[in-house]
C-alpha cells in the first residue's frame, strides 16, 4: 500500500470511528429528549456530519504534517 492509500484508509477509518461514537452518544440523548427512534433522521444526520468532518480533519492533519517545510 502506498502512502496516499494509507492516508486515505486512515482518514476514512478515523472518520467512521468518530461517527460511530457520535451515533452511540446521540441515540440515547435524542431518545430521552425527543422520544426519537434509533434510526431517526436526526441520529443519521449526526452520524453523517461527524463522519464527514472527522474524515476531513484527519486527512488535513495527516497531509499537513507530511507537507510542512522545515526552516
């Protein structure tokens, strides 16, 4: 696996991990506050937004770290 593939894999897995964690927290909170079901639109939206943001942040962090110039 080359460096770019490894970076993409790491970013996607990190994003999915954070998305799963946010979903696990969101389900009981939204169920308690709003009486929503597990696969409600709010919970799915939370998963999608957090997964996308975490993937992008991880990608940026890895890419930024490897492309910095040293003075």
